[in-house]
């Protein structure tokens, strides 16, 4: 699993901003030819999924108002290579955004 901790203070205001982040990340992945689906809401946050040849890749956005948020990338089946590609894309997208600041995990 790949995890990227980030700070995005504008997200803390309201849950609809959190969904907008998930939709924005999906759109950014689509622009990089990563066929992301979603977002769907879950217990920990918002999730995107990517169908791979031999499995699935999942991007989970864990959004907190009391500390760094996280983008977690994991996979099921034999989709490790695709998951690594998705992780690289997510890291580049977050690093390039002026609204998001990547931070070191605690």
C-alpha cells in the first residue's frame, strides 16, 4: 500500500468540499489516462476504483479535520504494477496542486 499524507485546510469547512476533492482527483486521474471510477463514500472517507487487467486498484481519501489527510492506494488481485502507476500519478497530482500540501507522515 502507498500512503501520501497531505494538508488541505479548505476541505475542513464542509463535507461537500470533501466530495469535491474526490471528484477533482478522479478527473485529474482521467486526464492522465487512468480510468478511475467513483467516488463512493465509505466509513473512512471517499474511494475511487480503477479496473486493472488482473485485479483492481483502490484510492481511499481519508479526510480529517484534526490532522493530515491521507490518500491510500492499494490493490486486489495481481494489480501491483498498475497500483504503483496510480500511486505515482496521485503523488504528482497532489504535489502539483496549490490547494494541497504534501506532508511527511507522523
